[in-house]
C-alpha cells in the first residue's frame, strides 16, 4: 500500500512523497531559459529552508529529461570548515564526481594536481565527456567556501568563462547560497580586493526565491484536501500566513504538526485555528533544528547589532545596503517594510529569537508560584506581577546585566522573560518590534483578558518628563488600536549613566496617570 504524501521539513522535497509547489514559480528576477540560451553564469540566493535545493535538483532533472543539454547539481557543503585551499579543492572535485555518478552523468577525471587549476581543468574534461551536449553546473552551498578557497574557486570559473562552449567548458553555471555574489568577494591574501571579472558581474541577473504568498499556502494544503478529503478553515490558513510571513519551512512545519502529530495521519478532521495554534506552540517549544540554527546566528556581532536595534526600537540608522543589515536580511531574520521600517521577519522568528537571547534569564527565574500573580478566578493579576518584577529588577538586575550579551536590550529581554515565565502554556505575548520606534510594545493575553505594556528607555540625552509624556501618547495610540478597554502599563527604565548614582527608592516608582488611566512604572 502506498503511503500518503506529507508536508516535508527535512531536506529537499520530492513530489512523489511530499506536498509541494513548484519552487521555480517563486523565483524573482530569473530568466532560466535565457541563462542557458545566452550561456550566462548567474546567482541564486535565499535564506535557508526556502526551497533552493529542491528547485535546483528539480530543474536539473527537467533539463536531463530533454535532449538539449546535460545538467548536474553539485553541493559543496562538504567544504564547510575546511580552511586549507588544497584540501577544499580536492573535496569539490570529489563532490563533482559523486554528484555526476548519482545523476548517471559521465564522471570527470583529474587532469591537474595543482589546486589552483584543478576545478578549471575538471570542468574542461567534464564538458568534453558530455559533448555533443552542452554542460550546465548548479553549485549549491557556495557560501561555505571561505578565504583563499573562495578566491581560487571564482578565479578558476572566471578562467574558463571566455572559452565556454560545447566540449570546452560549462556554458552556464549557477552559484547558489544564502548571500548574493558581491558578499562572496572577500579580501585576497595580499589584502587587495578580489575582482571576480566579467563572468560574475551579473547583479542584475541574480535571482532569489520569494516566500509563499497567501494563495500559495491555500494551494499547498489543497493538495492534501484533494488526496485525503481533510479540510482546513479559512481562519487557520490566515493564521499560518500571519505567523509565518510565508516562510516555506514554517508553513510546512505548522501543517505537518497539525496533520501528523496533533491529529493522526489517517484523520479527516478539519484543521482549525486552535489546532494550528497548538502546532505553533509545539514547534517553538521543540526548538527544531532550523529554528535553533537561526538562534545561533544571533551570536554574530553584526547580526546582534541589527536585532538589538529592532528590539529596543532604537533610532540607530539602518540602511538596506549596510553590510550588517544586508547580512541579517539575507539570513531571512529581518525584513523591511515601507510603513514599519525594519522588523523581525515573522512572528515565529520573533518568538524564537527573543526566547533564544533571553533563555538564560527565563530559565533562572524562581518558580512563578513564589510570586503573587494570579487572581482567585484564574485571571492575571498584572499589578502584582509587575510589582514583583520591580522587586526582582531592584535586587538582581545589576548582577545579571554583567553577563548580558545584548546589553542595550537587557531591560526589554528581562521583562519579556519574566512575563513569559508566567504565561507559558496559558497565554501569549505578542510583540511590536521595529527599529526607530523609540519603544517596545507588548500585548499580553491570558485567560481571555488583554494587557497592554509599553517599554521606554531614558537615555543620557533624554529627560524623564519628556520620555514619560511621549510614552503616554504612544501607549494610548497602541491601546486604541488593539483594545481600548485593556489595562495599560508604561514601564520606563532609566539608563542614564547618572542614574546609577540615584538610590533605588528614587528609581523605583509606581504612579497612575488619571487622564489616560495608564499605570507608570519607574525602574
């Protein structure tokens, strides 16, 4: 009996085993037929787990099914961590041989032992073997190559570009990874910038894979409905798009958990919003490999600068062409919106990233049972909870901050961790994070009630009164938009250097603005 197809989150998709959409439909800026017809070298870049490998292997099979050309997919991921050029070049040669063997394509032999010419002569030999058909090579995971290895790799491809043709050299080569080609061009050993030459001066012809659209998500689940009869509500589909931003791995993970783990694979029960919410919570708690790998990226100082700016709402100038910003966007961690500016790419990543950064705080808090945070009817007693936080901030913040990685965002992360410790499993914390907003907004939902919290910082160039008045205006606008009847709390951290000289009795305060009915906490 043939097994049902399923939603895939591990490795490339195969249409015989997995529900999938043609990844080539999501290519932006690509002209696939022209790349072959006009014998061009090109770049495909997109974050991990978006379908690059699935597309490349599928396209190679499609080309080879015809009679006009021979295509081979070659992953150079085995070169990860290899710094020595000679070892890396022989590893790339072995990758070529292995890939050719799997694809049933003639395997090239070594014609050159010098690593500086090994790749070029291998490709010449390979082109001769497959003649009279032209050769197309799709190099995946190119961004694992570093330093002299990357320089040598690009130079050898450039060396064969001018003579490319049937029986001479591959007519078309794709370089595929997370970054665009300009980001591969590192410094040579002599300190001079590497010039990739004409074969790779194709920025206008580089392509990228976009995320799923709303319609894509509908079409993806429709494949399961057609095969099994299982339905999904419109609310659930909308939630999947809202939480994932169309990121393919997240979409497949939510569908997979809802249909295979929360429900049985044989079930035809309708997938509801509540089931997808459960799937999201399970996925985040499980910290699956893809999500954990994203968290590890936060250790990179360049990424750290950008993410911290977004969490705090800092006015640090960020431009899409800045190296730190370009890297963080290429990793798929952030996005730019004309209305909001720079934000975390989607709510799931937002949850994962903030949890990853603040996990040591969350895990080190005392058990919630030691706090007075819940009313007899089960509702959240936010007043008492935030008073408990003020006590904790007063007693422990100075010591805990000494080991903080994200020092500017330390107050924001500590407060979120404190709240998360209580709401785990029983509520949600929704964040509005964006660079340049000058604050962080939180919506805490627990036992059917909503609570609005805004975090503001008093910097050395600010005055407490000005920050307070600005915060009151901002939180009122946020509350009006979210829930005009929700209790609102403005939490202000005094981070001025001179604030360290003040006594804790002066820094810790609790007042209520009678005009707006907003509770104001000083920390």
